[in-house]
C-alpha cells in the first residue's frame, strides 16, 4: 500500500466546519464550486453528516480549478465573503445546488437569497480579503497532496478511496472503530 499524503495544516478555528468540534472523525474536503464531481459529492457528504452526526465534523477548504472552471474562483471568494457574515454553509450549499449558473449576476442573487449583505460582500471582494483566503486554501491543498477535486482527508490523512456513500461510510466506520 502506498503512503498517503498528510494534511499539511491541521484544522483550526478559522476553518469552516459542521459537526462537533471534538468529533472523532474530521473530514476535510478540498473542493471547487463549479466541479461536477464536488456537486455529486455534496449530497453524499450531507448524508454522511447525518449518519455520523455525533462523531463527524466536516471541514470545507477551497481548491478552485480556474484553468478548467471559469467561475470557480469568484464562487469561492463569494463563499468566503458571505462566511464573514456567519452564513458560510448557507452559501456553500446554495452554490452546489446551483452549479449550472455561477455567473456574476447569479452569485449576487445567491448572496441576497441567503440573507447576506450584498454591498458588504461586493466591497470585501473588491478589497481582496476573500481572495487571500482562497489562495491560502489553494496553497495548503497543493502542499497537502490534493491533486484534483474533490480531495478528502480523514483525520489528517488523504483518503483515496471511493467517495460514493457506501464505501466512504464503511471506511469512516472503520476509522471510527479504530480498525
């Protein structure tokens, strides 16, 4: 068995996370809002969060693949700016649920739909703060060995298996049970 990559920067308080902070399982996703595979993984991750509700924390970090997804960086920046208003997961879910339209106009509509202040988001993006966060996530992803989207890390180790529900949940159960 080949040696798996390790998460180069551990999960911290600045990360976007769902689930208990003291969870026995921490699943980090490096994702791209325009990536169809990330879109397919999104409902699976939601189901895993339900299955492992008391023992799993999901963390999302940005890995926009702008060379193949022209709306990926703007979407990630919008998510980060909205996250500063405490509505990261609302915009995160909205972006994945609306992958077919991530145009600038649509992004601003989604910001309003989740109840975030559009003017504040627009100003923060113009000032570059969200871009710095997205670039930092991207750099950490590359240093950690993320080589596409989605890339997952379970308790700090890259998971290279199937992210379809059954095999992924079986793997997480094994990790949870220490086998």
